[in-house]
C-alpha cells in the first residue's frame, strides 16, 4: 500500500492539482476540463489566465484523443494509455501530457515543435495565419495542424518536449506547456 | 428558407441562422469532437442562402472559446460570407478577452468581409 503514499507525496511535491491516466475520449476531455475549471474558479483565478489554461488543455487533450487509435492499430499491448497533468505553482500553471506515438511521427513532431520554438510572438502569429489559410481542410483525424502553434501563442513560453523510445514501433511523447500566472502588460 | 438552430452544449456553440428575421449568430463554446461534422450543416445552409440573400447579412460571432479545429471551420464560414453581397461580421468578445479580440482581427485580415468589433 506504500505506493499510495508515494504517489501522494509526488503529487504534493510537484504541486499537481490534476492527474488523469488512462484512455482518452471527448467525454473524458470534457470532465477533465470541468474539473480544472472548477478548481480555478474556486481560487478566483484571473479570467485571462483561466482562459489560457483552458485553451492549452483543450488542444493537448484533443491531440491525445485524435491520435490514440493509431497506437491501438499498431500495438495491441497496454501502450495506448496516456497521461495528462496540471500543476499549479505560485507563479505558473504547468500543463503536461504524455502519450505513445508511432515512431514515424517522431521526426515530424520534433521538426514542427523546434520550428515553433524558433519563432517569436509575431512569427507565431504569421505561422498560424499561414497554416490556417493554406492547409486545405482538416486532416483525416479532424485536426487543423494549429494545436501546437496555438499552445505556444497562449503560453508565451517555449514548448518543452521529449521522446522516449518504447519499442521498435512506438515512442512516448512528453509535452510541457507553461502559463505564467503573473498578468503581463502586453 | 428553414431556420437552422443548434442548442449550445458543453462543447458545441449555440447556432441560429434565420433568413426571415435576418438573424445569424454563433455563440458560446466550440470544441466539438468532430468540428467538420458540426459545421457541415452550417456551411450547406450558407450555400443555399447565397442564392437568395437578404440585402444585408449581419453575422454575429459571440464566442467565449473555440479550439483550433473550429477556427478552420470558422474561416470556411467567413469565406462563404465573402461571396454574399451585403454580408458583414460582428465579432463580439468579452471586454477583458484580448485573445478573442485578436483572433477576430486575424480572421478579418484573412478574408474580404467587413468586421465590426463589439464587447459584451
């Protein structure tokens, strides 16, 4: 039973206010969003910070939902579960997700995220406009190719990411987005 | 023309498209699981409306939140409005919601339709 206390200590140490691990669906997304919203409402969080956190959470959660079935097709073991966490510290919210992806996506994601991180506020705005205008329709998964760009814009910070190989087919993709709680003048 | 309405939900916006009364509005939250599926009927409705539009079409967007997949479909709606004579957009945003104001300005830059900005 010690793992319960260990898990609890980890959550407290990392200021995690919400952790969900398992299968991700639109229904789960709505529940997780509702919990985070209630939590932020309860402490009277600033509405603009609340909106940014909500925004990043949606893109993060819907990304996981959209790509979950790709893993099921290729790997029928227990690798299709993902994790989503929200941490709240004095000066920031930290939204993290971890989910398995197929290895053929790693390079594309790395390049895309690195490109996003190389852009400043104005560059991200132009990139967003460029993608929304020139991408014809949505992907087969219903994505607009704008999720990470939007997360970076709402965050105002670099996106942090990592890929941990699981086996020859899949890797674990971790993504961390920070939303500062200090209201900035711009 | 038949009125197109959708009750707003937790993840879908409220929609009213009413030719007879000249009222066109999408409001609330938009993060549907399948945004192409949700917005499809709206785009089809506008295709029909284009054949016999009112002299003026004031299309209200009063969104509290929309995800990136919805933003692509919102751009599709705006592109339809481009080809309707006398169409314009009224973009509502909460007075302290700069991100929503900026989102409206970006859409305005992308299409050839006149935008009015109002706070609520």
